C-alpha cells in the first residue's frame, strides 16, 4: 500500500496533478483501495508500440483515506473493498 504517497497527496492542494508513471501506479492502488477519488486517463499506444500515460488528477481523499492517514485502519481494513457509503463521503481539501 503506497501510504507514503497518500501522505504526500494529503499535503497538497486538491485537485493535485500527478505526472510520474510510478506515482500514477501508486494512485491506481490508492483509488482501488477506496482511499482517494482520482481521474486516471487510459494510457495511449504510440506508433512505436510504446504506451504514453497522460497526467492523472487526485480529486479528493475519501473518508476511508482520512481514517487511514489518522491511523484508524489496520491492514485488513485498508484492503477491504469500499462500499457505496464511501462514494458520497469524499473530503475535498
């Protein structure tokens, strides 16, 4: 779990743009865990066959993400899928 990246994001003004492919990968993990809401455009295939990843944006840290930052969740809670209750409870910082 890229919790250190979540801590970095929490210090930024949102929406926060992410450019580095490695950070976008971390953002995908955080989004899948329900810790953030983010827009991550699909990678585009170039003529050479390589993929180009456009910048992504962190839109909000969810209530679950804030709880994780505050140390209120254990590893099992972090890995549990987020329910529909988290969808409307995102915190826009």
